[in-house]
């Protein structure tokens, strides 16, 4: 198929070009390592233009994560998680990504209206991370593999290195 002459029917040319025209970087800020439901949780704030994640919103995200992570033993959790509190352009999101048995991961996405952390609910079936959230999670996959799975030294040393390896600045 010559893509310069013909695109498959499902390719939304106008939609893709409109997204490309408005795509921008978003700042990601590491908020440190926390403990929630017995898990070591690396916390991030991700912010759309004109939005910010307050300390209260980060704490609300950690409470949501704790409730989800309480089921960790039933999900095969290994006790490490990443929390993204995303002040998005169209609402607020909390993503809880945890490492589980068998080199797998578990992901829960909570979504809701701007500035109402108590209104966040599990996202619809099939919802996946947006491009900015996926950029943070891609970094975290690499950090987990590099420091925890392939690292050397004691587990405490590996987890300290994992905790310090964060995304800082703009993600695209």
C-alpha cells in the first residue's frame, strides 16, 4: 500500500491532524515515595496547561490508590506501584500502576470532573493511559527493569535507586 496515494478507510485524517495541531508537552513532577496499603508508591503530578495538582489533590489520589492497592494480594502484587495524579484538560485522572507476579502489571484508571477528587470513579472498560500518562509509565517500566529486575546489590539499594529514577519536566 502506498500511503501517499491511499489510506485505509478507518484512518481519520482530519482527526489525527487536529490532534497533531494541538499536541503539546505537559510537565510531570515527581512527588516522592509514599506508602499506601503496604505498598511503596512513586507519586507523580501531571498537569495540563493552566492546571496544577495541589497537595490536597495529590493526597486524595493517594487515598484512592490505597483503596485500590488494598486488593493487591488478590492481584498478585509485588508491593511496588506508581501513582499519577493528572490535572487533565477535560477532567481529573488518577492512575494506579502496580507491578504484579509473572513480569506483569496491573493498571487502574479513575476519572472525574475537574477539582472534585471525591467524584473520581473507575474509568470505563478499555480506557488506557493518554499519551502523557503513557510517557510517564514508559519511563517507569524502564526504571523498574533497570533498577529492580536487572539491578545489583540489596533489595533496599535497588528500591532506593528505583525511587530516585523519576521523570522530571515536560513529557510529550
